C-alpha cells in the first residue's frame, strides 16, 4: 500500500478546490472521507481575538460551514468525535450540554464516544441531554448496562457506505483520579487494550472492511495507562485510531507499519480549533489501496465561505 498526503492550501478568506484531493479515483475505486474532532469542550464561539495562542480560532459555525463544504464535494463522509464534548465554557455551566449537543446534531455527527468530562454532571446529566443528540454513542470498555446510559450507548456500530462495511467502536480512560464514583454510578471500566482486541476482531468476523476506534485515552502513555498509540500498536485489526483526552495537535496521522498493513493514529488538539480528515481509497472488495490526510484550521477564513 502506498501512503500519500494531499496538501491543503486556502485562498485568503475562502476555501476553494483545496477541499478536493489531488488524485482522481479509478473506475473501480471508492473514497471514504472520515472527518473527526476531539475534546471540543463546550467551545461554541471562537476564542477571543486577544493576541493569545488561540486568538480568534475555532467556532462551531465555522466548523459547520467547513463540514458542509466537504460534504457537498464528497458523497461518502463520516463525521466522528472522540469525546469530552462537555465542560470548558459558561455555555456548559448554564445549559448543561444542550447547546453543545444541538450544535453537533445540526452539523450531522454520525458517531461519538464518551470522554471523562462527559460525566461531569453524572450519568443523569448525560442522559438528560440525549433528546438533543441524533448520533450514535459507542463505548466498548465502559459497561453501561447497570446505568441509565444503557439505552443510549453501545459497544460498536456498523455503517455500510457505498458497499463498504465500516465498524466503529469506542474506548475510554480509567475513571480513577478523573471521575468521581458518584458521577459514573452503574458504569464500570475494563482494560481498553483487551476490549479493543476483542471488539476489533469481532467486527472483522462480522465482515467489516474498515475498523475505526474512537479512543479517549490520550495520545501516548503516561505511566502504565493505555493510550491511543498503544491501541494502534497492540490491535492490528484496527485501521484507524482517532484519539482524544491529551489535547495533542498532530499535523498528520502517526503511521504504525506492519508486514501485513498499517494503522493510522490521529488527534486534532482541542476546542474545535482543527478538523481532521482522513480519506481511504478502497477497491470494490473493500480493500484499502491508499490514503490521504489533511488537517484544517478552523479560523476567520471560514466566516464568509
């Protein structure tokens, strides 16, 4: 398999044909476009223009315009999130997640996993916001069966897109020293590496051509804690790990090479400052022939697109 990266170049104040990959498809090929965010942390508005590191960056209206433009150019798009949607601005303090969920619903997110901050108002707070969510929640190593989250969260989902079977599952960080027991009552944690191996293999047995893990573990290990990268290294059945928790800004995916293929590990910082994109080009049998990546800055150039 060949690795290729297509370059994004923005015209001043607008996004034009840069949203299109530079290489045309063959007659027997399918392009699957995977857009992803992580750790958006209730950041609805752009950061203030105050000269700080994140001055003027982000904003859900801009992200929505960018996503809309990509969808207009590409028919086979998945929009995914790797957790920590809650907590970080007064919007969450006042509206308890309603604004965040309504914004994600309007943008058309397909699947998301659960971050530790998504428990900040307890299981009850998470459940109370579900009428505003129209996407699927996946978390394989959080057993939610003993909680009110049970009707809303499942270990994995499978999407068929242009004949390609895509399996998507989630793994979350250990609650220890991060989430009070009272806030995750009825939800239990299991080793994410062990569960990822079991789930990815199961998805392959169910006929999935592409397996994606939404990981809220952090890009690299701290001490003995599992990480996004460890999942990618330890579970060859996974094609893509889309990470979160550590707020790591990667310009392009990390590639874990194997004799029989590779796994991509990516993460795009926090607060919706960036939108990540990975394009897989597959043949009609669902085998990946090559891939492309891009990371879009969400900034003022999107105000008038």
